[in-house]
């Protein structure tokens, strides 16, 4: 079994954009103040890293499986097609393909030969029995426009994003450079209803006035002293946050998302600890202006 290191998409996407020279949004200070007052990151306001997701590699020899849709599958947002399931792989947070802990159980598979990235939320495979939630199939040879797979459409993430390209890996950190934006999540009471580009979807949120909308982008301030962070790995991540920023992709408490290292050459042990970025507070970030709020209607148009 091997992991798929990316870069996945052949054409540039939003997460490839250097935003280090962008001015903060006009309401950046208001949003940051509101996030701080609402409790910051969640998780006791601790900026923590989750290492539980992996993107598996597939090719033309990988078995294809048909899944039975569950209540976590939405039409027409999601794709009801066969997907490759590499032998010996696993879903998020599990040692195998069975979703035993009732987690998100994302199943991410990249078939470079076919030019397809398969991302499923709430996968559960026991033998030949494959139960699946929302599957988003991305054509990695395609140039996507601002509406990605379709406006008002979700994906394996509530914001409608592809997940895999924004998950940083141990190999990237060991190389000294992460050349893309990073996925992050926040509690849904930290966002107002609606979303901003590049998101195509949101979810039920309960945040009040002044808080951001789904899919918003944060960038670590240029004047933040990256050298103050406790490890070289943390400094690599922080420099990526200054150059590319991070996009809010879903609801949750463990803010930043990295890939599991079980299939990578480099390992997280000794490279980056889940708490090495704990010094970063929302006040250390600016909000990037990605356009006006789009009301959430749930009327997916593909």
C-alpha cells in the first residue's frame, strides 16, 4: 500500500495561489475580534494538528467497488459511481476500512492514471459490504471554474472543496516547503449562514454578526516571528500559512489537518508534534477578501 503525495490537479487551483502580498479584507479586524470573542479555534482555543487522514494511491489494477448509499449521501451533490479501493488501505481514523468509531471516516483515493480523485465522507467497508456517504469525484485533468463541481453543491467537505490537495504531508514538511494552502476546520458556531468563494456550499451554522462565512481564508501575519515556534516542522507549516494561508473547509474542533504518515517516507515523530503550533491564535491571522457572501439555498446545480 502506498499513499498518494499529489499535487493531484494538473491545472492551477485556488489553493496554489500565493496570497502573501494581498491586503487584508476591509472587515478583517472585525472578523478576527468576533472569532476571538467567540472562543477562537474551538478545542479550548488550542491550535492543534490532526494527523488522521490519508490519501491512498490507486491505478488501473486497483479493484473497483460499488457502494450502497446512506443518509449521508446527497443528490445531486454526490456521485453514485464505483470507486477504487486499494487492498490494505484505511479510512480516516481507522486501521482498516471499517468505520468502527462513528467518526467522519473519509476515504480518499487518487488514481493518477485515470486522472480522478475520489473523496468520500462516512465510508464503511466490511468485506464486500460497502456503505458510503457523499462521494465527490474530481477530474484532476480539468480546469475548474469558480463553482468547482457545482454551486450550492457539497463534497466530502461541507464547503465543497477537494480535501487531498490541502492536506500537508510529513514528506512535504521534511523537504522544508509546503507549496499550497492548508485545510482547517472550526466549530460551526464560529460562522454565519452562507459562504464565500472559493467555497460552493456551507452548512447549518449559528454564528452571530461579525463572524465569517463558510469557506473563508485566513493568512498568518507576515510579522509573526516564525522562528519562535518550537520545531523546524512547525516553522515550515507557519511559512506556508504566511504565503498561501488556509481555507475553512468543514465544522469541527481540531483546527489544522495533515496527512497520516503511515505511507510516507518521512514520519511525524520528531518532525512535528500535534501541539507545535499551539502558540498561534486567531489574532495572529488576517482574513483575505474572497468576495461577497453567497446565501446558502441547498439548490445544488451541477
